[in-house]
C-alpha cells in the first residue's frame, strides 16, 4: 500500500500471521509513466502489528486498518504510532474465525465508504459498520452477505473504466487454490459468487490485493511459497481517492 503522505513510499506487512508481525516502509523507484520498477534502500520499521495479514487499508486521516489472522481481529494504527490504538475482536461481532482481508466500497455504489471484510479459509464476506470515536472508529453490526470459495485473502475493487471490465468487479487472491479470481459486484459492492471468472489460473500462494493510486497498477504478493515476492500487473485505471 502506498503511503498517504508520500507517493513513493510503499507500506508492506512482514512476518504476517505471527506474534512478531510488523508494517514496514520502503521507497520505490518509478520509471516510464510512473510505474513502479524497483525498490530503493532498505525497509524501515513503521509499527508492530501482531498477526497482520492480507490487507492494509487507509482512510483520509491517515489511520490504517489491518486484519490480524488467526486471532480474528481488526487493528487500527494512527499515523506516527508504533502500536495499534484499537484492536477489535471480530468473534465478539459474530465473524467466523478468522478475518483475512478488508477494504472499503468505492464511490459510485449505494454504500460508498462501507467497510467489508472476508475470512480465511471459509470465505465469509461481511459488512461492518464503523462509527467515528475520536481519531479511531468503533466497529459493529457484522452482517454476512456472501461466501466465496478457494480460501480467499486480500481483495480490491477493480477501478471503474479499466479495460476488460465494462461492469464493476472485485478481484480476490485465492491462496488455498493458488488462483486469482474476479467477481461482478452488486449495487452495495458485494460480490456475486456465481459470476466468478479466473484472472490467474495458476499462481504461487497469492495474497494481498491493491491498486496503486498513481498508475492503477494492481499489486499483490506471494505468501508462504518460499521466497515472498510482490507482483505488479499494469493496464488498469487509477482507483478513486481513499475514503473518509
């Protein structure tokens, strides 16, 4: 995920799904048309985020949300802080163990800015209410609206106008199956399970999902497949601004 303050600073989770999980920052090098082509320097520690998992997500204030697996929590990290300000026990909200991915519905839907989360391995897709509470948010009222197959982790909404996507879609990294799939979504931004199509048929342990804001490049990664790597797919439109 690109930093809220610096378009050339990539934030990435490390030691995922362990008690020593952390968020790191590393500078990126941009080439033609501003596409990311390399890293610069070495990664610097941003914060301790135990069990951090498939998605990091920012809101306009710079507050970062992240999932924690397998402890079934969503954390909230304030800018400049080394530890989360809030962690929410999702089991207490009725969410199946354990959350893996999260994101926000983009503009143009009936629920812009609505929070969504998904579980691994069960693929349960939930709506979450978030209410401002000072600099953070109170999460409540988890409502399951779909179930997705293949052990889903990170997800992201395909930016409107992207070639090959005439209608709105969600892209999902499917770790258990070694695939990446795309789904049409309804007016609330929820995936329609019967609409799934392959994006990658065979990919080593895909995890995470993110559309880079400057170019629209799709970024995702491998996890648990030997050497972890970040992959970039070009050809998408840039996503809309991050939500409030």
